């Protein structure tokens, strides 16, 4: 595993850069759940001293991404059902707040852009390209919520985006969910174009809840595989 770390190109403190690099690697699964983060090894990988690494690890512990285990040291935590529940609750609450403003602000150009993204997703669906589809699905949702123009809300949503991208990737790998979710994306754009807030709100709530439930199912399957 090669971690991308170029502190000389950044003006931020090294501990903050190390934190971001490690956080991204943990959330994407590049550093898997259960792996020990040995200070000497990871300091060498990141080409930094152990002091900023320790500071980054303390911050990751506050985030709930790592934990200190007796006789093992720092270990990457597996995501729990409670993690998924909380993060989806945050996302659901905030995204629902943006919906009236999406309906109000959406222009024909916005609709055309969203349909362009859907056309690319159609192509990936047809070729069963799950790896390519997952980031496009998140980009679709990001583009949709940005139409609201509610920048403070958007910044909080984007603070959870790395987690949601990981969870969405888990959910979208389930074939039955993949087809349903993509059909719902098309219908969401239809409702925005029609300025139909009631149906837009109802479908978005259902869409997010289904995504959460599929993620929980995938998480349970992962745990079962680890326990075998």
C-alpha cells in the first residue's frame, strides 16, 4: 500500500495532512478494519516523524476511526451499524432541508446537466461497471443538492461525504439495489423538472432509507465473512 503524502506542497501543519491522508485511506478501505497502525512503520511510509503521526492518530480516535487496544496498540475500527445509522440520519436531515430550494432554483441548464450525468450512469449500468458507477452516483447527489445554493448546509453535508461515498459503494454493489436506485435517480430529476416538491421529497426520503438499509445488509455480510 502506498499512501499519497506530499507535505512540501502544502502550507498546512504536517499533522493535519497526515490526518487527512489516513482518514481517507481508512474510509475507502485502503487501510482495512482491524489493521494495526504501527507508529514506526506508518511514520516511514508517510516520511514524517512520529510526533505529528501520534497527533493525527489522536484525532482519528476522536472521530471513531481508530481505537487503542491493550497489547495491540492503534487498530482501525470497523464501521458499526450505529455509525451507519448516525451518518445517514445526518445526511437525511440535511438533504431534506435543501429540497424546497432545489425545486425553486433548478434551471433548464441544471436539468440538462443532471440528465447528462444520468446518461453516463446508464452506460455504466449497461456494462455492469460497479466501480465506475459508485462515484458517479455520489457526484449526481452532490450536484443535485448544490442546486439549492444553501452553502452552509452544503458544507456540513460535504463533511460527511467521504463516509457516504464508502457506504454508497457498499450499497450499490448489491445488484437488486443498483437497478432500483438508478431508476429513482431518473425519477428525482423528473420531479425537479416538474417542480413537484411533494413527490420529490417522498422519493428522496425513501431513496436514502433504502440506501441505508442496503448498506447495513452489506455491513452485516462483511462482519459474517470476517467471523468465519
